[in-house]
């Protein structure tokens, strides 16, 4: 099967802009794109299936199984046609990632895609209080377009290779002559951490530059709830470590 793309409705697109966000460090890109799709009531236009995706199925809210898919949603933002690439998975290996990105770029080229924006996280050893968003691209012109006070383009030496779709899509898009930029927000590098603050920092830039009309209040509420949960867990962990230390001291004294 390789990659099978199912089109759910037809529409003539006028120089669309694609924004991508798939799972990765802190799930920054996924959190951001899911929020955009939900908040803008975007309409699903394409479903992408592949035997190069993880060999698993998801159980949905109806207690039925679903194959892993990547979806592309459509939304009009002002006069701009927007496409949002979202999903719960990434291709499983390097070759699959190349094939997926090339297949996606073929589709975008067919619809005269104007530019591509990918999103992801930069893993730190600590939780950033105010995450910085860095950018890199396949052309200098697109960086000038998205220049903002909260966007840092001095990324050399900050990150190593950008692994996965968020990096490869930008690199391969150059061969199609499609300008592409990657927005990468600082986040905690722990595998279970949700980088909502990083996602919000990226969304602020996109909301300003693309006129998406997003309401970030709901995301702010989720940030507060998660920070409370982290503080509670940290306090519990500190108490546990303190109790262990106390028990060790007592045992040494008894021994």
C-alpha cells in the first residue's frame, strides 16, 4: 500500500499555506495543531493511510478500532486558504519518513502550495518558564516574513539535527521550490511532559502572522491546570524522598 491518500471533499485551493504538527519532543507541534484544528473548526479534507505507519490500531470513543492516520484539514483564514497537517503518529523509520514527506509534497505541489510551516520542540533539561521560539528555513525570505519580537532565528548551535517530518519536510520542500520554515519552541525534554507553554508561544506567532483568529484562553487554562499538577507531583516526590532519607537515617541508627 505504501501511502494511500483519501480525499473527503473537493475544493479548488488558491496558493494554500500548510501548517504541520505531528508528535515529537514535548508534543509541542501536535498540541499546537490540534488546538488550531479544534479552535477554528477546520474541515478534514484528506486522510493518509500507510503500512509504513506503526503496526497498531487506536481504540476510539465508540470503543471501535481505528487505523493510524495522518489528516489534512482545510480552513479559510481571511483571504488565505490554510491546510493543517495533524495526526497521532509519525512514519516508523528514516526511509518511511522520506517517502511520507515526498508524497505530501507531491500533493501540495498539485494544489500550488505557497509555503510550509512546521512546528516542534527543543528539549531542555529543565522546564522553561517562558519558552523561546527559534526558527530555521530553506530560504532567508520566509524568515523575514515571520520575523517577530518573540521569534529567534539564531538557532545555529542551539539544536542538532531536526529529526522527523518537521525537519525533513522543510528540507525536501526546497527541491519543490516551496518556501518552508520550522518553528521550534523550548520545552522540557522528559518523554511524559506536555509542552503546552511552548505550543502557546508558537501559536501566538502564527495567530499574529496568519490571522487565524484563535482564542488562546482555553490553552491558558490548560497551562494553569498542568502547572498545578506538576507542583503537586513535585511536592509529593520531595516528601517521598525526604521520608526515604529519614527512614535510611533511622535504620542506620538502629543498625
